[in-house]
């Protein structure tokens, strides 16, 4: 019988694998802007899962959680802004 930690890790790993397959499915999208947004959303969702589940930041002080979550929000927004303004 699995304990709670093993179950949490297995669920997280399964979600990460499904998200990885979903990332590959975006290659079939006709619009490159839509594909970019989809890949960034999937990628940074996976980043947050790794941060909170595997790095166990969910139990960390708020002073550590906030910068990590902010980073996972600001970076894809910045990448999107660079892409959409034609600077990339």
C-alpha cells in the first residue's frame, strides 16, 4: 500500500508525463501564436508542479513561495511579450 507521499509523487509524475505529451501535440496547431501560448502554459505549469511537489516548497515559508510563483508567472509573460512584439 502506498503512503500519501508516494501517492502524491505518482500523481504528480503522471500529470507531468501527460503534460509532456500535450506539449508535443501543440505542434499540430495551425497558429504559431496559439502554440506558443499553449507550450508556455504547459511548461510553466510543470515548473510549478516540480517546485511545489518535488522540491517540497509547499511547506516552505511564504518568503520563498512568493518569488518562485512570481517567477513562474513573470517569465512566460515576458517571453510572450517579446514574441508578440516581434523582438524575438
